[in-house]
C-alpha cells in the first residue's frame, strides 16, 4: 500500500501494488461486507505500514499510462485521464 489508513483518496489514484499483471479497480472507501463466519473471537485487520516512495522511486515505478503528481504536502501516483478516455 502507498497510502495510510484514513488518508484522503480520489478516483484514479494508485494506492498499492497488485500481485498480478494489469490494473485492479477497487473502491478503498467502501466498507468490507460482513462475513458469515461464526466465531466468538474478535477479528482484527492488521495493515502493513505504507510504503514511502521518493520522487525518483515513483518515476521509476509508474507505467506508461500513469502520472506522478507532486504537491507541497505529498507525492502521489495516478492514472492518466487521457488514457482512460481512449479506452485503454
């Protein structure tokens, strides 16, 4: 993951690494559905600490259809909207 829990995100932002090739579209703001597991134990989710990429790391990581967005507060990666309109 590239973002911390509770961080603000927007549509098209790259938030993590997917194990398989290709992109995986998901909604990180959507709450996980309740499971049908019967257990007396409380289930807790343990998240790894987010990766903190530098500008050089981000430029090296992105694909041809992605951009690096630099603001005074952060460095983020996102999908290029021009590629999305072309149907790629």
